[in-house]
């Protein structure tokens, strides 16, 4: 087992706060006050963590103590699936906490999907984060980022987004009226379900002639120049909120630790947050073992896979091989490689949380795999057939679990939790194109991405407008 001590033990000078921010680079370790607004370490430019002086926090002695808090659910702090774990992310005074009722999500045992993946009945679970108010897991992090933004007196918040971060930001902005939302999107890359939310919720929407990675660079520049609060997942407070997805998984399993957590990897915020959650729970003595983590890339956006599984890049006590990472990015640039996958939420070649994810992989003995758009869509159809629809990126988790099972890395009796990150209605185009009888639509949306067949399509039946023909068709097919 890797060293699971949460990194960082120094507290900032001149503060009485339990929480502080700290550079993740152990050679730097710079410490900042919890109220400062930074998206990178001033000293070395690395990512920041939110850290706690746990000795001074009031953490329940058993995880089961959190169950009692549900009795207080009339209080918004306890109704929220994020803030009812406030004691495990104690960076904000309770009166500053922002919530719109996020995190009321479900862990569902899915036996049909278990069969598809190849594990025994009763061993596969889907954590359905599409049930969040804006339809994706992003709300878990956005309420935490909004809370920090409020603590710092921010009046505008910005993000670059493949869609769901902007939908979530726009929603929190519209509901709370605390901040004006500014969103940066790439051109032609955003699913309509997501764009429609940002527009209707009234966010200032800036469409850049470029892709997500370009938009990400620009939003960092602009927010620095204009002093706009940045809510992308480089924001360490967002990841604090996302830790609670794991707390809810444990809660749903009666506080038993599963064998595997399988999650799609885009900007790698979720995987990083999950690793931090388990590392902290373990160090606090609240769990006695740490599940393994599988991060699943789309084959058309597989930076993490290439670096970890092909080039052997590791956390390496906080000093990963930056040369190898730089070389890889230079190779991408030299071939003008752009991320390309139907799973638009993970269509990212330069994941901002790469280093934190390497740390999570270390803590959780993680593995990384890549799955094709064909595998993603077939897995998505299997998930949807069980009545819990998800968007393409989410289904990468199920496709990845199937692959790991085929490789024998996941065992048939392992207890596996796949995270369904976003709701089916986020991207209806992908779903309709998969089930369509219209070959042109199929080719345009999916064929162009190398998808050859819709193995589990549920096709509409075309009939003439004639009662007898309709009755015959129904008799034939039902
Ligand atoms: C943002 C997003 C992801 C990627 O999550 P990261 O934390 O960036 O790796 C995956 N699926 C959906 C639906 C998303 O919205
Ligand atoms: Zn630093």
C-alpha cells in the first residue's frame, strides 16, 4: 500500500483557520491562506490542494455517524449531498455555504450491466450523478467553488467547458444571483443539451474559434487579467465538493469499501478528488482499506493512458517525469493532434489535473485504459436499457470495466462501482444517431468517428398510416 498520509502538514502563519491551501509539489510546499484566490502556486506554478489541520477539525469518529445527519435534512446544509459531509471538507463557515440541493444521487445495483461487463450479479453498481440539478456530477464541485468564491467576495465567475461545467456554473449563478457567469466554449464541440442550459440560465457565453484546450488557455489568461473567479477543476475547492461522490458511494454500500471505482477521465478532476477522498479517510482511520481506481480515457483523447500505461509516468513522490510529459505534448503539437471522440465531456488532450491524478493512481493502485467510441456507445446502450440513461462520456466507465474484466484485472467476484457522470438528455444527438434507421445521420454523427455498428440499437418501426398495418407491426414486434 502506498503512503496514504495526506500531503502537507504546515499551516499558514497568522491564521486560525482549520483549512489552508498548499502547493502539491513537495519540493515547494508553499502554503496559502484559505481565502486567497489562486489557480496555481505563486512560487512554482504547480497545482494547489485544499488541506486541513484535522486535529482542530471536528470529524465524526465513525462514518456511520453521518447517517444521523439525514434526520436534520430540513436544514439545507444537511439536505445537500455535498454539505452533509461538511466535516470532511471543512473550509467554509456554515453561513457561507452555497447549495441548490446537489448530490441527491443514487447508487444502483445493475445486474444486466454486470452481465455485460462480466462480473457476477449483485457486484456491479452504477453511481448515477446525472440526478444532480444541472444533470451532471459537476454540481458537486460547483457548490464548493461557489462557496469559496462567496467567501472571497467575487462578483464574476468563469470557466472553459466542454459543456457540463458551464451548465452548472450558469445554474448556480442564476439560482443564487451571487455571481455573473462567463463561459468559454470551443466551436462546434458542445452538446446541445448543455449549451441550452448555459444560454437559458443567462450566462455570458464566449465561443472561441478553437477547441476545449484552447478555451482553457484563454480563460486562465482572461480571469487573471480581469480578476474573475475561475471555477474550472484547477480550482482546488471544486475537488473538495467532488470528494463527496465517494462518501455517498460508501454510504450506499453500508460503509463497506468496494474493490473498484471506475471513472471516465477528462480533465481528471474527479479521479483526483476520489484519490484525495480515500487518502484522507484512510489517514483519519475512517476506512481500513482503499479501493482500486480505474480511469478510462476515450481512445481519441488518451493522454493519461499514453503517459501512464505506455510511457510509465508515475507520481514518483511528487516529482513525475515532466520531461516525458513535455515530450508527449510536443509530439501532439507536431502532428497537430486534436482530441476527437463522441464522448465530448472527455474530449481533452491536456488534462489540467494530470499531476493530481497521478497521485490518485498511486494512492489507489490505479490503472488507466482507453476505449473506442464504438465500445462507449455500446456500453451506453446497455446502461440505457436498464432505464438509467447517461451521456457518452459516462459510459466510458462501463466500457472500461468490461475491458478490465476481459483482461482479468477485474475479477468476476469484485465489487465494482462505475460512475455515471452525466444525464442521457445532455447529448440526445449521440443517442438518436445510435438508434436511428437513417444511415446518413448515423454516418454523420458516428460513422465519421469510426463507429461501424449499433450493436444494441432499438430501432423505430416504420409503418404506413393504416390501422391494420400498425396492428400487424405491433403483433410482430411485441
Ligand atoms: C466533466 C465530465 C467528465 C470528465 O471529468 P473530469 O473530472 O474532467 O475528468 C466526464 N463525464 C462528464 C459527463 C463530464 O461532465
Ligand atoms: Zn509551489
